[in-house]
């Protein structure tokens, strides 16, 4: 869980904000009226999801932090409480439709959904690809997003000011060798976000797609390469400053906290050293 277990010194960079203590945003109007807004964050046990949960809590949301690893989301919720925020941990597999429905039913309200759970499995060329890897990626990235969106949509609409944030990827627009199954899945996530935005036009729900490029999180590449630390490290080798989970969490929180009528349709974020999927500047 990078946002919590990294050594403090690692999180401080000269000339940049200390990301451990994101600045408190001005209290939005709904807070002044004593209302209690709820943000559900999936994949909150590590990386971008954990950092986003912390930032949304700092912005005043009551965060529901969900992931399969219960002990990780419980530690995250405790961390948020200790910092004066509000959070609950929920064990959840987003591919389990019944479990997703049960979580949605258990909530009094939902104002924001961050559908972030996802990831890549394998980097094989299509000729060598494993069907089970493609299925796993489709299930968590696409069907997981479908499940949480469907389950929470009635509450998002009845909040009268709902927001769905879908975590896609630059892989949702551009193919790359060895990316097949992940590229296909993230294209699916992009299609889901675009379709949902059209279908919800006229309803009080925004649909925001966040599409990161290279983000150096603790687990993403390790999971992709089935625990091979050398292969995972090679992804970021020589890249001066890949994006961090804090960078993405900052962007998500900014998009979510715009005035209700402002829909940030799509935000693409890449490190300066990555001009395109295939063009990465690596120092020798
Ligand atoms: N890192 C990048 O370069 C990058 C770039 C573009 C987009 N993204 C996207 O950003 C999102 C977060 O990535 P990350 O870098 O933060 O990776 P990460 O640290 O591996 O986070 C993935 C999260 O998803 C959760 N998850 C996986 N399967 C799940 C399931 N079936 N049900 C519920 N939760 C599940 C994991 O928690 P549990 O294992 O505890 O369930 C974990 O919290 C992903 O959708 C990823 O595709 C990442």
C-alpha cells in the first residue's frame, strides 16, 4: 500500500508538495449543510486506489474502501481515521456480482464511485497468449466496472449530484506489442465510460474517465509479470520520474471536486518522459 507504508522521506521531493498531507480543500457547499457524502473506491488496498481514498477523505468524503484484501483496506481505513477522516473498509471482489450488490444495498447513499480495481496479467504476444489471462483482465477491468456501476447507479442518481470515475488507461486508446489482453480490456472500459455518459445525459450524474500512462505503483507491474521483480523493474528502468499513485489521486480528486455542472470527460496523464505509449525517454 504505497500511500501508507512508504518511508516518509521517500514521499518528500525537493520542490514538490509533501504528498502525505494533501491540502484540505475549501469545504464544499454540501458540507456546510451538514450532509455526509459517500465515495466508494474499488481497488483501495494499494496504489492509485489507496492514494485516492486518502485524498477523497481529506476532501471531506466518507470513503468506502473496497478490495479483496480485507486487512489492507482495514489498515487504510484506520489510517484515514487517524488523520481525522471518515472511512469504512469493505472486503469486495468486483467480479462477484452478488457481493457487489450486497455492498450497494448496505449503503445509505452513494455520491461518488471510483471504479479503479483492475490491472494487467501477462505481457505475452497474441500468438503466445493465455485465454485465462484475457478472461481475468476482462472480468476485473470491464465486468468489475459494469458490476459496481450497475449496482450503485440508483443511489448515484438519487444523490442528485453523482459522479462515476472510471480508471481506464492510455492502453484504452493505443495498442502496443505484448499488451493485447490489457489493451482490449481497457478499450472496453473506455467504451463503457463513453456509453454510460451518453445514456446518463439528463440525469444528475457525471461520468469521468481517467486514463493514466506509466504510473510506478508498488504492485501493478509485479502482478503483470506474475511476481518477477526484474521484469517489473524493467518497465520503469531509466525513466526519470514516472507518475505516482499520488499524481493520479490528485487528478481524480480535482476532477471530482469541480462544480457539479463541470464534467471532465476524459483526462489523459503521462509522465513528461513518456510522449506516447511507444516513446519513453530512458536515461542510460
Ligand atoms: N500503474 C499503471 O501504470 C497504470 C496505468 C494506467 C492505468 N492503471 C489502472 O489503474 C488501476 C489501479 O492500478 P494500480 O497501479 O494502483 O495497481 P495495483 O496497486 O495493482 O492496484 C490494483 C487494485 O485493484 C484491486 N483489485 C484487483 N482485482 C480485484 C477484484 N477482483 N476485486 C476488487 N479489487 C480488485 C487490488 O486489490 P486486491 O488485490 O486487494 O483486491 C488493488 O487494490 C487499475 O485499474 C489499472 O489498470 C494503472
